[in-house]
C-alpha cells in the first residue's frame, strides 16, 4: 500500500492558493451604470486613466469601464503581476469571456486571476499535463483495480461459455491471468481485466466542480474557479480537458455504483453524504476501540494487504453497511483506516497550516505550544478540523493503554505524522511534524476541551 502514499499531486493546488484575490476599485458617482455591474463600473474611461487608478493598488485590483460611446462591449482592467491588463467583457444574462460563463463579475475576475497565475507560475506542470500523461500510472487504475476485477468477474459470470478460467480462480487472487491485449487500446493496459470486455467511449462534458477535485488520469489538481475539467456522464470519470483526450475507450457505466469514498476530497465527500465525519473513520475507530485497544503494536503492525484491499472494496461497495466483524485481525481495520487517511488528496492538516504547525512547536514551553497549536487548528477547514479532532481524541485514548499496546504518544505520532500532516515532497525529516502531533495527542484535553 505504500506506493499509494503520494498518488495525488498537490503542486497545482498549492500554486492556486497563492493566486491574488479580486479587489474591486469602486466609483461612487457613476450615472450611467449598467444594471449588471456594480460600483466597480467607472463609465467611459480610456486605458491610460484606468491604469493610473490601479497604479498603486495591489495585484488583483480591478475595475470595469467602457472605452468609448460606440463600443458594444465593456472592458475589464486589472492589475496582475505588477502590470495593467485589459480584457473585453460581454453579458448575455451571465458574464462571459469566450466559452466561460459566470454568475457575477467577481467570479469572473477570481477565475481569471487564477488562470493567469497558473499560466505564469505553473506552466511547466501544465505543459507536462498536455504532453506526457500516462494512463497506466493514473489513480483510476491504481485505486480501482480491485473494482475493475470485481466487475470483470460479474461480466464473466453472466457469460459461462467464456468464463470458466476466471470462475475457477482462487478468490484471494488479486490479478487476472494475462489476456491478449486489444489492438486499439494503449498496450500498457494489458493487465487490466476490462480491456477486452468493453470498448465504449466516455461521455465527457465540461463540468464545474464544487470543492476540491483531482484529475483521475494525471493525478493533478483540477484548478480554476469554474469549468475546471470534464466529467463522464456514464461512469463519473473526471479529468482535465486535455487529459480526457488520452483516455482509452474504456468507459464502464456500472462502475459509478462502486466509485466509493477512498481518494475523494474530505469536504466534497462530507457534503455529498450530508455528514460531519467520514463513516470509514467512525466505523474503524469504533471497531478498534471495541476490540483493539490492548492489541500490541496497534497501528504500527501491518495487516494483510489483500484483506485491507477487500475491506476497502467493501466500504466502497456497501458504504456504512460494510461488515467489519468479518475481519478478525484488528490490524486490518487499523490498516484500512490509515489507507483512507493516506489517500485523502489534501491531508487533515493542510498545506496552508503545515508551516504554522511547525512554527508552533518551536516554542520553548508546552503552554505556548498548546496555545499556538489551538490557533493552527482554527485555520483548518471545518471538515478537516472535525475529523482531526476525532482522530486525535481517539489516539489519545489509544495512548492510555500504552503499558499494554506499547503505543505511546510518540509511537503513534511517528506512525501518523506522514499520513495526517501535509508536507512538501522535499521534506524528508518529519521530526517537527512528529513532535507537533505528539503534543496534540498528549495535550488533547487542554487543546480540545480547555482543561488545565
């Protein structure tokens, strides 16, 4: 399972977070303001005057103007990268530039600033996405191999005359027997059980995604404010528009019933389920606290990989109805919980909070550390805050049995720091992150309950 640790690539997400935010430069006394613009509209104004108004404003400052009386369009003038830029604007019930439409001018500007920032700061990543996407290495294949195998067996069972070799395989065999690859598909897909079963094109449509989403082909963030990528209407496959051009005709409509919960942004998942906590986390924690608190090496000792994969599939397939009692080895439950947390595109302690967490633990006294850690936690998105609190409280309870299970706060933090804390790839020494998580576990009552 370790090969899945860095499956999602957060670079584009981090770069987008650094993009300037819109700042409206207002005009209070404009008499001929169109009904679809607000105080950002400055009337008829030349580009030199507009540039002068924005000269001392921060990047992201903008205004709307009309170049002259005869123009049938309006002009957006903004400051970006310490330079003034001008763009044509149109309105037909919604604001739009080319094929992108927005409900408000603020949304249009926010998306435009992100687009310009990405083109400036992330051009090397965007070029790579446009030129060298490898389907075989994509999260879709890596995360869903067992699902694809299951669907393959379902198809084979429905066709007895051609399925005997698969039906007679041992149930615990993860990979299918080698098959003859389909000529029209990428040759490296020969280990995929559905290559010869389907040849159906994806029904991709441009889509505006709510929350954070990652391309299932290249694993990079779907950046932007609107129309960030495409989504297959049949199986739910999501990708950058360019990446979708490289996806083989490999759509499996039934797969949408098994898409599951692993590898989905936490906030997006909880909104979809109208929940405050992932059921995977809650069910695993409840099971561990019921029969695993005195298990020596809990969370440190690995469970069997095939059983963890089977439980992952059960969660994806059955949701909350997944039966954890069928797994007698408590390390399988613990391993599945760690896998779920490890596959979150953005870890519980986010990239934005990470440097503040490291700074907090540098304080010399525990009192100051606790105070600063509280401030760090308050910066987390609500879904991350709640789930992290639930996990830290659980790990605190696990540590109370350290005499029996040998899992002290330091041991637990050593196991969980790489999973719970978002760290840049260049950082290999997690000493500060381990110390911070250890303090969260040890001082859990003071941090979350305000106890002395």
